[in-house]
C-alpha cells in the first residue's frame, strides 16, 4: 500500500484528476430567425398539436382563441391577446399553462419541461410560420399532413447561399462563413488558432486514433505552414490507420458484436469479415451511397461482389436467442431490430416506436412501420451459422485475378448453345460432329426455381447434352492455364474437343471455378468445341458452363478445387438432412411445429417419437448425418472463405400484416412495402434480381434511401461526420431527426454540407477535407470569459472542445508509446487480449468463448479485439466502450473510480509501464534526468519543463529510498505515473 500511496502522491503532484470534466448550466440568448424556426418545428409544434389541437386548431377556436398562425395568437380570444411580446411573463398563454388563473389544458397541467418550452417560445418572439398550424390530432399523436411534412428535416435539401460576414478574412471555406455568421449574431468571437503542437496531436488522433511521433511534432512546430498542414491531413486521410480508426464509429452505430448475447452468448461465425469490410471501405474512400446500398442490398445489386455480399452481414449483427419462448415473436423481434437500426443509423428516425401503435411523437402511423418492415419480411431468420446465414465466398475471392472468358457463362447475358435431350450419336463432343439437327437455346438450362439459377431455356428431362464452338486466341502466355466456371444440378461431364476434362457429381447452388489438369495446347487454332452432358436424378435441375483462360497460380486453383470438394460434401449432407426433416414435418403436432423451425432443437423434438412414426435406425442415421455436417462445418479447409450474410426465402415474400399491439399472433390488415408517408408518396419500384434468390425489395429501399427525394440520408451522415470531429453534431440528437429531436444549431450549414456531399458523389473524404481545412476546426480549446458566460456549452462553436480519448484510443496509445503496437497486421480474425481470471470466472460459462492470442496479436489495434456481448476487456469497459446491444450514436465520457483503479492497478498497465521503462533505458540509459525527459517527451509529444523533470527525478528517488526499490522498479512506477497523466488521455 505504501508504494501505491507514493505513486498516488506523485499523481497529485502532477495535478491529475482522472477523467475530469466541466459541468455548467446552459444559458442561451435570443436566436436568429432560422434557429427560432427550427426550435418551433422541433419543440413547439408537436406540443401544441398534442395538447391544444382538440379545441384550438384546424379552424376550431374555443373561447375565441385559435392557434392557426402567429397572427391569431397575438390577436387572442375572448379574454384578450394570448401573448404579450413586450412582457412575456404577462402572457395569458403562459399563465394558463402554469394554472395561474386559467387552467389549460383542462385535462391536466403540462410537465415543467413542456411549460419551459412554451415560455422560451414566447420569450424569443413567438416564431411561427403564418398559416402553418400545428398538426391537430384527436388521437394526441402527430398526423401526416402538410404541416408535419414541413418539419425542417423532412423538407427536400436545398443548398443555401453562403452568408456574408463582418470579418471575411477569417473565412477559409463556407463552413467558416456559416459558423462566423452565428457567432457575430450572438456577439461572440471565434477563438484564436490552436498552437501547432495542439493542432498536430488533434488531427493525428482525430483521423487515425494514434499519437504522433515526437520528432514529427517538433518538425511541424518549427514550420507550421498551410502547405505542411495540408500534407499532414492528406497523409493521414489516406493512411490505412484512418480506416481502422473511423470504422469504430460505424461499428458503434450498427451495434457490431461477434456473439449473440443471452445465456450462452455463442459466437457469430466469420462476422469479423463485416468489420474488415467497413475498415476497407473507409480506407478505399467508398462513396457513401454505395456503402449504404451494399449493406442494405449487397446481394441484390446489379454487380454483386465479395464485398457487397460480406456487407449484408449487417443483418446478422443483432442479438439472437437460440431458445426463445415464442419463436414467431422472436422472428418479429429480429425484424424490429433491423427496422430500428436501419431507420436510426441511416435515416435518423425512430420508426421502431410505431411497432405496437402509431408513433406518439413523430408522424409515423403504425401502418408505415409495417410497410417499412415489409422490405425485410422475406429475410431468413438468423440461425447462428446455419445455411440461412453462412455463404462460402471463396469462388469470388479465389477466382483468377487475370482471366479471359473463352466461353462466357450465362450469368449476365444468355449465351447461345446447341442442345438435345435425346441420346446423341457417338462422337457428339468432337469438333467435326454434325449437330445441325440439334435445337438452339440460351443458357442457362434448367427448371425455374432451382437455387442460384438463371433459367433462360427450360429443361425437364433426365439428361441434356450441350455443344458450343469457339475460337481460341492464337497467342497465349506460357503460364496460361484453363479453368471451367460451372454451376450444375446434378451430375455434369465437361468435354473439350472430344476429351472429357472434368466430371462433377451431385449439385451446387452457385458458380465455382475449377482448374483443368491439362495443357493449354489442347486448344487448336481456329474452331474448338466445348461440350457438356448433365444428368438429373430428382428435384431441381440446372446447367451453365464457361471456359476461362488465365495465369492464376496452381496454389489458387488448388485452393478452389479443395473448396469445391468441401462444398459438394456439405451440400450433399444438407440435401439428405433436409429431405428427411421434410418427411417428418407432417407427423408433428401443436407446439412441436414451431419448435422444429429451430435447427438446434430438431433432434430433441424427434427423439420422443422413436417407435411411433420413425424407427430407431432412422433416428440414428439422422443423428449421424447431423454430426457429420457439424464436424464438416467446424473443420472447413484452411482457406475457407466463409462469411455471415443475409439470405431470403426466394423471390416471393410472405404477406406482411399489421400486428395488433405488436403481437405476432394478432394479424391486422395486410400491407405492401412502402416508404414513410411523411417523406414521400412514391410507390417502390421492386424488380426481382436475375438470380431469383430474393425479392428485390431491399434494393428498392436502398435506392430510395440515396435518391434525391429522400431528405434525410445525406443530412444524417454529414451531421455524424461533424459530430465525430467536434464531439457534438449540428443536430445533437444525431439518430433522431424527428419532431422531438434537437433542432440544428446551424441549419443552413447542415443543408450546405448535405448538398455538397451529394454534389461530390457522396465522397465522405471531401467533407473531411472541408472540415479539417476550416478555421472552425483549427481553433484553440481555451476559454473566453465572455463566451463561457454567454454560451457555456459551446453551442455556436466559438472554440474547439477538449475531449478525453476514447477507450480504444487509450489502449492503442499506451501500446504506441512503448513501441509495441502492431500496426503492420491488418484485417483477419479477431484477437483476444488477456483478461484476468477473476473476470472470466464471473461468466455463465467461465472462460468459454475467450481464446488466448499470440503476443504479436495481443499488441494489435483495439478495433480487432473480439467483441463478446457478455464479456468486455475491463480497461475498455472502464472508459465507456460502446454497448453493442443497441445503436450507439454517441459515447458519453463518464468519470468513475474504476478508471483510475484500472490505470493504476491492472496487469496490462503495469506490464506496459515496465516495457516503456525498458525501452527508454535501452534508448537513453538510466540517468534520472535524461530518463524522465525521454519518457515525458515520448508520452506527451513535447519537451518537458525543468520543473517537471525535477519532480520526476524526486519521485524516482523517493521510491528508491522509502521503499527500497531498484532503479528498474522505480523507473517502472514513474512510467506508470506518466501513463496516468491527464495530458496523456486528454486532447486539446
């Protein structure tokens, strides 16, 4: 304890108050017209509509008082003017709601918060568009009408004119003009520019979440030119670490986690690919509209890619109960999670509040909720890695990087083939065979509805024979190889110039690239022939073939062949198990029917019926098949490219009904997919994708979300970008742009940024550059007495707000400071830092689901840490890491004793402090003054003062003399103290 007291004494000497925050009372002056109108739209209008509409709106004027416009309010009713602008406190309206004489509304006194809103409204001059009455509702909820459609966020985006300002020399770009205009209106002045060191650290942490090297800071301080700053911003924006850092913001928003929660909290297999997709998308500066469409409908786009498939893992991120009491209700709970997350994350709307009834605060009727839900109604329920959730994307990943289609497949465009369903004459696969009496048709050939097929010519017989001639290019590389691209159901034989080159049994549900073990010289100059025989034994049928020439490595082609064998065996087991389970369903009764929908409990459902409608042998064979499948799934080939994705039940969706009170077993009227009526009256244009495996509904939704007629998507994302740079959005309630959300402090700036994003093809990096180059961003965080009094919460952005580092930034900074952070390794499966045994013991299954990573992996960035819903790395938990159970648009920085305790006592911090001491000794030796100066410069990116060096030397000496510590131990505790400094975890 004496050692701890000494270290704490050292911390106090350095002025540390862990996690210190300022607490102030808000004070706001009068706001300009645009701000007043935003306040009215967000706060006042819904209040009047809910409590006053029955008697005083839509032409009703009980007691002579109408609220249908500002003029009517000022005129008042039988008792005189309702509002006095000269003496707001004497207004009859305010007296009535305070129950001072009059008592309105008569049903009960309004809450204090509502009275405060009305008081504020009168004090700022009663802003209200003439003739635009609040949305009256006899039901007490906002209605969809012209008034609610006029809410600031529901209006179409129009780019405003950049305002003129009194100090144009301060304006670098339009952002500064909008901000300065508000400051001048409120009698405030912007802060001076931040010091070069402050700005350099700010940009470094802001863009990549890591500290800069002290030498780089020193160099910038010596020549802080505009060009040097521009180059700094550009280098950080394009660095791989930018994608890693900014991906964390998005993952918070979509409640990313790698487990399901509930008692077992089982892992979501391969979900880390979605995390890597987000990192990669940001690093590549993917346009935001494409980023959105890939997550909502990546499997339904015109050009499906591995990335777009992985992106649909978005649908699999939520909680999942593997043993729900009511499976039907659990299914709709899952859909509600998708609706709520999609609406909040992308649109800034709380649509999920209308699941059981009309939205109480926004103009969203219950029918609109279910119309929106209908876009997702055909999505298969998450099944923890079963066939409804996992997809092997290896064919897309491993396909040759440089290939030429000698014979294209019919995936995109139907290719012409000669074909017959009658057994052909001998030599049918050879070049000189006469096939003039064969029919011609467009591929693919098969029966409609076969999984993954694009049938252009129906084939219903047991066998089909195909031929197609093609010209081989005269020139080819010595490394050139041939491969077949094949989708078959069932057995297929492939012939090239009369020689059988490939035989595939069983069936596939997608295309595979299969290398051919033969020389490219098999092709002849001039005409060649590719021939196919496909045999069907039952069920669906399909055949489509292409021939590729490429220079991929044998390793790549061998990997693909291994994957094909794996998939074929897995698909065979799936088919056998599915056939048996289908034969059992007619015998089940009552609750067994619902229980049998869950793959995990099917054995349990069938076991009591052994000796009734199934034999002991049948049940034993069934169990063995399931065990074989599980073993296969658990032991995929080393290079297996599995991803957690969305899948639908086919091209025809079940009907969507309004559920009365949200009860899955109380169906109301049927509804069709539709957009919120308050935003548009457009009917979705739904086109079934060519692959026929889904409805196309999600694609229609995604296209509307990024269309010009949707006013929310661009506003919401630029507001989030602003929030993630400044700590607070232009709209503080960044996931609620509805009537009860916060009004924008700078509505014209928000509209300008949204329009700018769309004009620049949804380029988020363009918005970053604008913000980072502005004087608004580069201001100091220092306080001004006048501004602190007039605007203590910095609502008008007169300075840059100081902030504490986020949880992941703190951990990464500690590793970076001692030089052990592994930034070279990106992507891949998640890592598992060491968690103390006492913490693991508190789990429902102690230690389960937490592996032991290598030291190299444990030193990777925090973005790669495994996110287990029931177990969080203690250091991250102490510093307010996001709750992955729900959408997390904002992390609030709290101050708790556990933060200081974690930073002082955790095994991780003590290990890192020792490593920092070792590194510093190795670099500069053990001279106390040199050692202290080097540690401080490394940790704080500045030269320490002489007084700081003296205090550090004194602390080391005290630890040695009073506690008989060695030099190494005392230096370690000094390093621990430095890692606990406020300056280490705070950013100006």
